[in-house]
């Protein structure tokens, strides 16, 4: 084994325990925060006598969670079918909005004409309250999955548009000049230099977009749908089942954390050079 390989192996062996230690420390802090939150919740209900319609007993919420999860996944009374409906529509909206935002952001970064043409309308659309646009989309597309996908895509679109545009424009001119001196085409410069440089920005946009897409699907379900987590929350609210509402909100919160973690995990594998530079 060469000296360079030995040095690299030694550095890797030293870095790995540190990385594991940081991961364990982060998990311990998150777990401690969760325990403190549950303890404050329990004490508030038991000793401060907070009304159950404001803050239900944790045991009742746990029972509602168990009642919705410990059932056949195909059962209409469980949480699995509405969760699958919401997640599938949010995933399609996330895919459509992200791809559209990335393509338009790339075109804007490459062309001043496209930037001046698209940017004002993109900001105008983003400035409109989505709660006001969502009913129009439901009227146009109906109460089916199409309206949920459209609203999810609309919310996922803007973070990718701005982040991809910013990341592509942030490429160092010296690197572009070097590629031009090597007779690289415009697409090769985009693929080899600009896109890798913009990858951290793009993944930051994806991190926001995946949560926004989930939020958009739920907003559409509140306005009118046959099934979904928004429908389940509305049904629980109609019978004053506050514990059931809390159980559904906890599931959505957990899903948001899992989606965020999935995007970060993919980013660590794809944009490995950025994290290495940060270290």
C-alpha cells in the first residue's frame, strides 16, 4: 500500500468515530427534547388542568394513535388509506413542481431574456396567498386527486425555481472561463460545472419543497376531497375528537421529519464534496 493510501485510510479511520459520535449526540439531544416536551404536556394536563378541548390527555392521544395504526392497512377506519392518499398526491405534486422549477430556473440562469420574462410572473404568483388560489384550483380541477397534485406542485415550484437559479448564477466565472478555454459546449459547462456547483442550493430547495408539497395536498383536502389526512382531520373535528386530531397531526409531523431526513440522506450521498469542503 502506498503512503498516500495509508494516509487516506488513517484519516478515514479517524473521521468515522467522530461522525458517529456527532450523530449519536444529535440523536440524544432530539430524544431529550422529545422527553421534555411529553413531560410538559403531561404536567400541563394533570396539574394545570388545561381543558381537554385545548390540550387532550397524552394517553387519549396515544389510544387514538393505536386505534388508527393497529388495524388492517386496507381498513377504512385506520390511518393508512388517508395517509397513502395524501402522500401519493404530494409526491406527484412534488415531482412535477420540482422538475418544472429546476427547468425554468436553469433557463433563467442561462438566458437574460427568459429571466426577465419569467421572474416577474413567478414572484407575482408566489406573493398571492395560496389559501385564496386553492379554492379556484379545486373549482377548475374538481375534488379528485388532480386538484391536490396541482396545489402541491404549485407550492413545491417556487423553492426549486429560486434556489436553482441562485445556485447556477453563483458559479465562479474562472471555472466557466476554464471550460471555455477547453472548447466545452454550453451544455457541457452547465452539466460539468454549473449543475454540481448549484447542487447544494437545489437540495436546499428540495428540502423545503417536499414539506410544502405535503402541506399543499392537505390544504386541498381541507377544501374538498374524498379521502386523505385533511379529510380525516375534518371528520375528527366535526365530532369534537380532539385526541384524534392530535393523533393525525402527530403522524403528519413525523412524516415531515422523515421526508426531511430522506432528502438530507440523499444530499449527503450526492453532494458529498460540499460536506467534505465544509469539514
